[in-house]
C-alpha cells in the first residue's frame, strides 16, 4: 500500500495534532474528513478549509470510505472508541495514532482489532504550549522526529507506509522503535524534563523574580505551562520507566548537593565536565 | 559624574564579557584599554580594533589615566588584583565589575579600597555557551537584564552612573538590588537551573537518545555545556542560598514522585495547574 495511492483520510480527534495532520495532508491532495465531539472545532475546520467533511460523532458511511484513520485521542478514549466503532472500518484500512505512550496501548488495540484492519502506531514528537485545532500548524513538524512504533504483529508494508507518512508530513527524522524502547526513551527525554520544569515552578513561588530571569530559566520552564489532563494521563500510563528516571535524577541532585555542602570543588568540576562532554552529543544535529 | 563625560576605560580581564563591554563602549567613542595575562587575547583585540591599547600585566601609567575600570575577572582573582594594584588607580576613578555573585565580594572589595576611588558592583545577566574575546558580542546584552548592586557605602551618583552604563551598553532592563537580594535571586534563577541541567546529563548516559530529543530536552540542557572552573567557583561562593534552593527543589521532586507512585492523578494535576499558573508570570515580558 502506497500512501499517495490512497484517497480518503479520517481524523478522529481534531485537536492541535489532528488539525496539523489535516493541514499537512490536505496540501498533498488527500480528501480529509474529521470527527470530533466538539462541534466548534469541526465548524472552524470546515470554514477554514482545513477539512473537507466533518462529524461530531462516528459516521458509519464516512468511516466505511476511509483508507486511513488517524487517531488524535487520549489513550483511554482511543481504546474505548476502537471497541465501540471498529465495525464501521473499511476492510483493508490502515489505522495509526499520535499517542505519546505506547506499551500500554499498542498491544491492547492490536489485540481487539479486526483481522482485516492493521494498526501501526506512531508518535509525532512535536508539540506546542497551546491547544486545539485553531493553533494547529504543520510548521511544528519541521525539525521534529517522527517515531514509528511497530510490534511483531505489524507487516513490513505497514511499517514502510508509516515511515513514508512521517516524511510526507514534513518530519526531518523518521525512526523505528519498539513500544518498550519508545517508552523508556520518552520517559527520559520528555516526561522527566516536564516533571523537572513543573517542580521548579512549584517548589517555591518565584513569580516575583520574573523581571530578573534570563534565557536559561525561561528555556527550562517553558514546558512548565502544561496541559494537566493530558500530561497526568501520560505520566500515569508510563509510570514505571518515569519513576526509575525520577529516582536516578533525584539521586544525582542529592550527590551534587553533597559535593557543594562539602566544598568539594573538584567533584563539582568533574560533574560539570561530564555534563559538558555528554551534552556535546546533542549539538551535532 | 556622567559616563559620557569620561574618556578612558580600562578593562581588566578581556574574556567574553570584557570583550563585549569593549565593543559596546568603543562604539560610543570611549578610549578603550585592556589588561589580560593572555597575550593572544590582547593581540586579537588590538588587531580587530576592539581595543585601543593592550597590556598583559597591570600598567601603572595606563591605570593612572583610566576614569573607569571594569573588572571581568574571577571573584578571587579580582580581590587579589585590587589588593596588589589599587595604588595605581587615578584619584576619583570609578570601578565596576561583572561578577555573578555579590555578597562574598562587594563588601570585601569596598573595605580594602582606597577612599578616593568608588566601587559600584554590577551583574550583566548575559552570557553565551562559548568563551573568550573571540566570541564576544554586544548582541548578548539586548533583551538581557543589567543589575546594579550597591551597598550603603555607595553614593547616589555612582548608582546613577552605573544604571546609565547598563542602558548605554544596550541592556533592556536595568534594576537595583542589594547584594543579599541579588545572591538569593541568582541562586534560584541561574545556579539552580544550571545544577538541574548538569544532573540531567550526569544521572545517566543518554547520549544514544540524541536522535530522539525534542526542543524541550534541548532547551533544558543547553546550559549543561558549562565552564567548570567558573561555575564551580560561583556555586561555592553562593553556597548557602544555593543549598536552600536545591533542598526545596529536591523535596518537590520527591513529592511529585510520591504522587505518581500512588497513582494520585488529582495531586499531579494540581501541581501541573499551579506550575502553569505561575509560569504565566514569566511570559508577560
């Protein structure tokens, strides 16, 4: 199956990410339908030519025509939706998602899914600190990573299709990871960093210092502006890897604290040199 | 004393910050001399028209002509320099610095300084992840804060002079803080954030994850690329406020960890909402 040979895309959940997919794929001449319980989002998307057809509940006819179904729902809502509405899918349809955690969802969905429909999981590692279809933009895909997250149940064809979609959406990097590798990675590079930014904001009221903050503080806390409903769910669904990362980080902060308390200049410098050396790996891209 | 009525500026320590001061002040038609033990820095600055005169050791004649002396030295070197060379200062000269910690240095310098010379401390809150006069640029002053840090010993005239210098250098904000307020503020907004970035890099080897990191991780660890000599000194010289901040932050991370371990969704959401609400104060500027 070639992505460009398919015609009809159905997006379920037209928020920031669903809307951005819609804009990117519309430009490639796909026929875009969308379903969202929020009538205002659907109306806005229709009026602004972001989608061709819109629904506020699952529409059997529209779903029956979709070659591709893209899910931009919260993890638990996603599972329920599949259980209730998969009967409407077109035979041979390919299903994908944008969910930020994988192990807890990919196997469950694949286990309940009809045999004539394939679910290939993906995680577009892009985002903004604002929400909803009104803020959607394909620009956030540039310079970002697209992760394809297959299991042993997935066909080579579906994996290749999903990689192609990542490139067509405009992502600079497209990578394949297992659900377990994905969750371990995301626990460290995304969830732990959000945790840190939150704790830095909540550990003391620093708002009176706003006039004095430089770029480093601003950069570090930009993500402290956070969607509490979505992120609490992501944290809880990736609990074990995230707890392990938090423990490692807290223990390292305690080590730094001890080095400082003991006036251990050389110990501090050693940590700083290791930090500088490792950070260099992140500059290369 | 009006800054624009003075003529001769001597910069002691021609690194990233000293070089940037030189460039900014040269454009305002001051006569710029510089002293740095590194002959290569002096040579480079002379060849590139960054300074008018250069010395690799304190020059009695040049110092005797300077109306303004700006120190871009490490805190401990700065104190020693004053003790050994203040005899060369011109009577009525005004001395300032760029040091990132204040309580531990301002009082000491003012106590040993000649009565006919005034030291008014300043902290230009600007920086880059690169060093030396070759990387100096006035651009880093734009959008940055300039802090004037007087004690009771300072004259109103010197405080006003220093504020004027901050504005002439191109800083967007010029603020006056006591040494104690300064150190408490800098412990939180600058040193704690650097500590966190270091610990995030050193708590586990994440370099194999470089391909997967998004902007949030990159932003958070940009400052993990750190000058170990300078920052270990800054940490140790501001030990008490920084230890208190580290303790508050570690304790908050432990609270977040417990909320997650106990599946306390509402507790996590509450932290996230408080974080979002407080972070909004930092967006206003």
